[in-house]
């Protein structure tokens, strides 16, 4: 029996190795291997935002024993270059923050000026409880980035998080378009509850650049003491409001349902996602079966990984296969359509701290009337069996319509950042949608639904902070295969929504969607959602012969 099992295992590995690999490494060709652009240091989380305000996206990297980095794609050189240089005259100089031991990073518009602030979570000299150095919240002000938490006003208010946090995410808890920063602290006894850093509007004077900050964790009902780890934000059980899911260590997970008044209620127990005896890390949100409900996928540290499908009455059930749930020293978990084939993949980034622990990738394919099928794919060069993975993110930095994968390393060994290109799906159709808030910033937590000619509806959530330490790009990326989008819907965290047909010239492009003006909200009819010649059936699929 043992011999038979080994033979089957070898056959499985052999088939996987012969399959076409998903990723090829391009680090040396797109990221200069030097101390400025890609230093060999301990790095942790990554976030994607528009740092310099030019409309393009940059990758912000949390440097632990070295400077934070801001990687910008230069189309002329066809390279990623670090613009956070060691020059006090640079507008990005303060972002380096070489005194901080940064692990988590997130970006969102805290004050409603249309530009995202950048929050770095520092854990200097602390595993849990109190740290020796505070977090940073950088705002572009006076022609450069400045730390709001270091303003005299905020020092007096004692609002700076000086705890051993693990992850940060952004949540528009009241639907105002101004975001709060959710900090998942790792408590020591009754020191270090989860926090919610946001602007105190009554004490601020935006015309003079005065931003008063406050911790609203207690008011919102999220100030729990636990071993905080991963955080993700979006309309999980709410129709459009932003809920918060936290996978924790040494205690139950939290699923904070947004009550609609700025407060939250933890419903993890009744939803079936407490997972009390495991130790969460990376987590992501996605609609894996196309039913319009938000599902949750996350990894447990050296424990079984979960793929929770949401059913009726806001209850979840785990459908992870044995291979998918196989324990590993997990860090970031990413759900995305890398090869643009209309099916989502789940990427597991591991840290090889005790022997080899390669990264893995699974395709989760929609099936009509049943649970999705789960298939392990050949991850290719991105396996990194000796990689000390601490964080990862995706964005299409070169505009070719395929997502690029960046992986940070650290903790147990200094390693540079790795960059990977997808090797498949270059001829498949795609669409990228960027919803904006009423102030013009990225609408973190918004939901985007597209309706296609062949495969019905597909849903994405604009990332407010994905998983463990990291934040994905503020873009809804749809792979379409040979299908096409005929209409789209966007739902904002305040309940506003808009529907419109997609013009033919918008295929294979990035579509910006502005916040609806008064009276602009609209709904397309079922027929117009699907386009001319199609109708919308009971399963939410466009059918017809067009």
C-alpha cells in the first residue's frame, strides 16, 4: 500500500511538472539588483497605490532593517526604479523612515483630499504588546510626504499606535469616502487592542492642512485583545457596506459585520468562520462560484488552509481539498485571475524558515450547480523553495493586461525582492476597472460586477488591505478568455451604485468609474445588462446567439 501511495504521489508530481508553468522570473531585467532599487535586506509587506500622483501605480515596500521602498515603473527603461531616494530634498524622502521596523503597509484617503495617505505599521523591539517606536501615517503636504502622527496636535492627543501590530487595512466604516485605518495589534494581556485610526473631523481644519487623528476602535466596537494577524475589508455579508474579517492567532477569528451606523458586530461564530484552534495569516476575498456572494480564503500557519464558501443566511462552509488545505508556513494569500482565463487562481506564498517550503498556486474553477473545482497548477519559477517569503502583491505595472507578481522576503534571512511575469493567457481578453470615491481617490472596499456575453456575471472587490501585511492594487481586474464584457456595475461602501454598458472601444483597457452625482444612479434592464441579442437567465448568466 505504501509503495502504491508513493507511486501515485510521484505520478502526480510528474504530471504537475510537465504542465505549463504559470510564472517566469524577470527580476534581473526589470528591477536593478543594487542597493538603491532592490537592496538585499529584510522586507515585509507590500501595498499598491499612486504615490507620486501621476495616475500610475507604484509598489510600496515595508523595509524592516532598512529603508522602505517605493517602486515605480519607468516605461522608457522598462524597469522598476525606487523613487524613495536618500535625498532630503526628495518629496518621498520621509517615506524611507529608516528608524522604523516596518512590517505592514496600507494606503487610503483618510482626509478626503482625493489622494491616498500611506500607513506603515512598525513593531520595533516587540513581538506583542507595547513597541518602542510608533507607526507612521504619511500625507503628501507642503510638497512632500509628512507624518501626521508626528504633528504636535496628534502627539498631544496620544493617538499614535505604539503597539506590536501585524496587519493594517482601510475601511470606510461610515460610507463617507474618508477612510479609517484598521490596525490588527498582537495583544499582550490587556495591552494592545485592535485599533481604528481616523480623522476627527470636528477637530480638523482641512483648509490649513491640520488633520486631527483619533482612535475610534472602542466606539466602533472592534477594540478586542487577541493575537491579531490578517485583515481584509469589503462587503462580505453586507450588500455594499464594508465589513472586516480578521484571522487571528491563539484565538477565534473575527467577522465584523457593519451595522450601518459606524459600528460593527462580530458574527464569526454564527457564520462558522471562528476557526478557534488555528493560527491565521494571509487572507483574501473573492466570489469563487459566481453566485454574487463574497467568499473567504486564508492560510493557517502550519495548519489547514481554508476556502470558505458563503451560502444562505450568512453562513460559510469550507470546501478546501486535501491538497489545497495542506499545512505550510504560510504568509500572503492572493486570489486573482493571473492568466485571464475567467477562472480565479489562489497563490500561497510561504516562508522557508525550516527547510524548503515552495510557494503553490491553485485554480478554482466555476461549475454550474456545484462547488468550484480546485486544481493545483505548476507555479514555475515563483516556487521559490528557499524563499523567505514575507509578503506579496499583484499589479499590472507595464500595462500589458496581465497581472505581475512581486514577492518580498525577510524575517529569517536577507533576500531581495522577486518579480514574476505570467507565461500564459497573453491572447485572452481582459478588463480593469478603477472606481473612485466622491473625492476622486481609489474606492477601497467598493464592489465591481461585470456581465459578459458567455459566462454571466463576475465580481471583484477593490482591496482595502489584503491578508497578512499586504494590500493589493486598487483595481478590479477581470480575465475574460474569449468572452467580452457587455455591462458593469459598481457598488460603493455608502450604498450608492451605478450601472452602464461597456463600449466596444473599452475592451482590453482600464476603465475609470467616477462616483455618481446626485440623480445619476441608474440600473440597466436585464436585457441591456447583457447587451443586444442576449437575455439574463435565472442563474444570472447572459444567454443568446450574439
